[in-house]
C-alpha cells in the first residue's frame, strides 16, 4: 500500500521495512500492519489532537506523575511549549502503560518502541495468524463467555496491582488471540492511587465487561466484581492472584443508632447547661 505520511520517517530510518495494510480505524488512532524486525507488527498513529475526543479530559490526566517541573509548569500555563508537551505526555502515556503492564504480566501487545509519534507493538493474531478479532466481532457460547470474563477480570486485577486503571475498557479494546483476551488501547489509562476518578473508572470498566459477557451468559449480570476488586485494592489486600467471589457486601459501617442517640443527648445536655449558666449570670448582673 501507499506509505502513509506519518510512517515515512520510520521507513526512511529502517525501523520498519514495509507497510502492509491498515486495520479498521478506531476513535483516536490509525493502526497499520507493518513489517519490522522481520515480522508483522502494528504501528499505531495517533490522530491530531483536535480530531481526538474525550480521552484527553482532565479527569484522565490527574495524578500522572511528571517529575519534570518545567514541563509541568508549562503544561499548566498552556503555553505553546505546554501544548506540545501535553500532546507528548499523552502519547507517552500509552507507551508507558504498555511497558509497565507487560512487565507486570498483563496480556497486552508487546511494545517495540515509540518513534516520531508512532507506537510500534506486537501484532495480536489468532491461531491461524490472521489479525485477532475484537470481542465485538465474535459470538460466544455461554461457557466461553464465562471463561473469558474471568480472564478479563484477572487482567483488570493485574493492571490495578500494577497501579493502573484502563479507563476505556470495552468489547472494542479487547482482542482474542489463541490463548484468550488481550487488552489494548491504553493512552487514557489512569493512575489508580493518584486519580480521584480511579474508583469510578474501574467500576465502569468492569461493568462494561459484565454487560458485554452478560449477553452470552446472563447470570454474570448479577455479579459485582467492580466494587469487590476496588474494596480489596483500597484495603491493601489486592494481589495478582486474589480470589474473587463476584459479590460485594456493603461493609458494615452501618450507623450504631443507640450510640448516635447518646451523642445527641450529651450535646443537648451540654447546651442546656450552657444556657442555664448564661441565665444565672444575667440574673447575677441584674
Ligand atoms: N496490537 C494490535 N494487534 C492487532 N490489532 C490491533 C492492535 N492494536 C490495535 N489493533 C486494532 O486497531 C483498532 C484501533 O486501535 P486502538 O488501540 O483501539 O485505537 P483507537 O480505538 O483509540 O483508535 C483496534 O480496535 C484493533 O482492531
Ligand atoms: Mg480502541
């Protein structure tokens, strides 16, 4: 195929040998199949900032560590330098997430570097070597749906143990290779500890997966892995292999009514004493 402009520099530098085809375009990026290092890989090119949508929302940026204070200040001030840096930080976020998650044993495409705004990564393929389908492309038997759902929950737990919440997990961002689900599309991944929306995003991710797999195995619709996983994480008890029940009991932080009434009564008595003292003093003044 004709070489896309954005990939030409990589071709010139010999980082890729040829461009084979373009995969279905997603919301934020174009993904090409390229030949590199003697095998087929994927090259992800991010669309221009103005064509992108929600993922750059402030909600996702919060808590991202940026140790370069000049850069942080510039980003905050929205100078031209700041905007360029913001763009770069965004692009880097997916690369950082892929390296971190691959390291933590999460099933993600193996990253092969990030050059001129292009992310090179493993091409996920099915058993026949054909590019892997997305969950959205397949119809599942109930048993298969239950099995894949459990595997995706395990990946979500591993991601959280590595400090990240995907933030846009859906049937469009999970591929199926010969061994099961592979998680993709991570530029919006949020810092689990530093982002106030992390709990909400984790639950949304998990609930989206529940709704998808629940189409094929309806009993999954009654599960509540999202709150269970987050509660374990918050309690410092989440491990990559933590057993999960899929249920969640509201912690018994139930109010002790007798205790509460006693506190109110104490306050009332104190107030009555204060008033009585005032009345006495006024009477003394008169
Ligand atoms: N490593 C990969 N291997 C195979 N297909 C991929 C890979 N990465 C992306 N794709 C395909 O490209 C599509 C778009 O990629 P994605 O990372 O989801 O970007 P976005 O949805 O933001 O445009 C995916 O839905 C998937 O079909
Ligand atoms: Mg996507």
